[in-house]
C-alpha cells in the first residue's frame, strides 16, 4: 500500500514568470501534475488523472460562462517508471516537506494565504484518484479538481462545507441542524440562555437543492454547477472567504479582482471546449554543472564563501545517483571535473577536493557557461534539456553576458545563480528568470547565508524563492 506521503501534486508550473498557470486565449496552459517518486508505477493512475482533468475542464467551462477551459497539461512521472516519456525540461517534483496530517487523504491547496494570494500546489493522493469510495464524500473527481484548482489559479479563500459551521456561501443552501448520538441523527438542543444550538450540533445539507451554487462550498451536491454570485452570497457567513475577500462573492473575485479578471470580462464564450492535451514527461539521471568564478575579484572572502557553498551542496544536498561536473572560469574556462556519478562518500569527497581555492584574472562568464555545455553534452548524446546549472559568481562580468544570453535560454537548462558580491549583473537575474529559476544574493550573516544556499542548491527555487528573495541579485 502506498503511504499517504506518496502524493500526487498539481503544482504551479515553472514555466511562467511569477505564476506558472497561464490563460492563453480561452485555455489554461502550463499546468503540471507531478507524481511523487515514491509512487509505484501504475498506468491506471495516469489514466485517472487524464479523466479527472478532462471532466474538470468541462465543469470549469460551464461554471465560468463557457469562457475558459483547461488546454494543456504536463504529467511528470517518477524517474524509475518504465515507458516512452518525453524528457522533462524544467519540470521538477517539489518535495512535500510537511504534508497536512489532519487532512491526510483529503484534496487540499497548500499555503492558501488569503484573497489575492495564490496557492503553491494542490495535494491529491493516489488513493483519492484510484479508490471510488471517495466519490461518496467528494463527488466526481473532475468537480473536486475544479474546486481545489480555482484556489491556485484564481486566488480564492476557503468557504468549504463543515458540519459545525453551516453558515457558508451560498446562503440558499438548504439543510437541517442535527446532533448525532449513538449513530442516530436527533434534533438539535438549543441553549435556553443563548438560543444557540449546542456544540454537538451539525449542519446537514439537503441532497436536493434549489440553488446551483457554490462550487467553492460543497461541489459534491448534484445541483451545484457554478460559483456563488452576489445574489446568492451570504455576507454574514463567518468564513475565510468573507474575512479575506472583504465579503465579496466568488464570482466577484474571479471576474473583478483575480489575475485573469480583465480577460474574463472580454473573452468570447466558446460553445464547447477542446479536450486538454497531455504530455507525459520524465526526469531521468539528474545532471548538474557547477560553474565557479575564480576571477581576481573573487579573491579573499568570496572564494572561501564559494568553496563553503559548493562543499555544502556536494557533501549534504545533492542526491545519490545524480551526475555532477565542475567548471571554473576567469580569463578562460576549464573543466575541473567531468561528470561524476554521486555514489557514496568517496565520490563526493573527490569532487570537493577538486574545488578551486585561488583566484585571479578577469570575469568572462560566457566562457564558463559555454564550457558547461561541453561538460553536459557528454550525457544523452549531447542533449542538455532539463540539466541544472549553478553559477557561483560575484557577478561582476568582464564580458557582455548578453552575448550568451540567448544560448543559455535556448539550451533548456535550468540556470540558477548565487551572487557572492554586491554588484551582480542584472543579466544574471534575467537569465535565471527566463529559465524559470532564481538569482539569489548570498548575504553576509551566517543564518541568511545558510538559508540562501540551502534553498538555491536544493533547486527548490520556484515561486517560493522568488517571494523570499524578491530583491534577488539587484540589491
């Protein structure tokens, strides 16, 4: 049995500048479904994902006035699955460090910070996708996927159904208050002093409703097909939607205050959506190249900090089975270590011993970048798609980095830069942004330095890092 921690994540794709999911015409693109590497190979899981997203696209199309649907989806399968998959470019599985123990098998959105703040990802489990007994609690999977997807794409707060919190959107949901005693539903007892129901009372919505809203409250009801509008919205409900969204209805937030509000107001409805297109991609052997600046401006404390950062990465962070190469550059560039497979302490120590310790000369960054292509070309018959590049440099270039900018972006490598000085070139930041990664300035304090190195070198540098280090290399 797969452990609960072995989850499927619907995450923001790394391809966008600030938020991965994009609206292209009437269709949402750049959705990424990443399967936890701990999940055993199961082709039926892929099939269920496709059915869920296809059904969800139709449901979303209907709910938003036939204006939008899900157009393109990528499914990132674990590296140990067998099959003919495309090579992943910049798609990665962002490990769940602390999954919600209370929600466990329940679909949920991670880090919903309130109205106007996007979620990081949607958490779904193989159990939810494969076990049809969940349909009784949550309704059709496509409808559930829309419920949680909208939290990410449209930045909505929670207004979920809760037995102990009945007054939710929509105010037209009919039901009754009962108290469950020994398995039997009994009428609620009301406190004569307060005229309020006791703590044991629960709200049970009627199975058949006269309203079609709201998806963001309880999408499993058969009649619910749309989002709550101003007419149905219960402004007196003590829920997070009212608290965070200034008592606005879901439709009001989507059409007037979301990232897609302008497009939604002008888009022409389409009669029926095209089915989503799916691409199954896979990251196999991870290839990483460290590009180390050994120019004269790196002398002294900077070369030491570079050595500390690279040593931390090689000794503690990079995973077993990955391939790591090392390039250094100043007036010219050279290979200090060809790709070496991480296989125990000995291989890590060999790489650490090959780290540069002295500095001198100019800072010709393009030479370092082009030399990294030579290192990485030794894998996959010269294909560098999806390889990781980590620039450790003071960023004070002697050459014009713009000259190799296009080559860097077109290589489809994931380029991260760790700035060791105060005057890093803005081109480094642009290069990282264009390849969906990050450019981080290494702070002088020990605490901030460790945090920056850890975040960058574990390559968990999607939307999270952009927020934590929004100043990036420019300050």
